[in-house]
């Protein structure tokens, strides 16, 4: 299993789940469309690798590395 922070840019992935201990963070990701089976594509990351730009459900979103590490993809 890979998390979103450790995958190649520009390739499509499928979300397998969210692994975070914070209910608040998990709820927020679900509200943004991070549901199981959803296609997701990491587009770009910042120079230091702390922020990721991703495409999900037809829109582009930036997320922190800690959030990207909580998203499990295949």
C-alpha cells in the first residue's frame, strides 16, 4: 500500500482509504471528495515537498504532506 505522498507525479491512482487518527481530518477529506474508489492524480509538489497539488473529481486542490500521507492509494 502506498500513500499519496510517496507516489509518482502525473499518474492516476485509486483511493483505497484514509488512515488518520483525527476524526476531524478524516471528515474534512471525505467532504472534499476523498472517498474509496475515487480516481486521484498528483500533479505537482513544492520544492521542499511539503505541499502537493492534486486533481480529484474534476478540480485541482493543494494539500499538506501530512494530509497526503493519510491517503492510501493503489
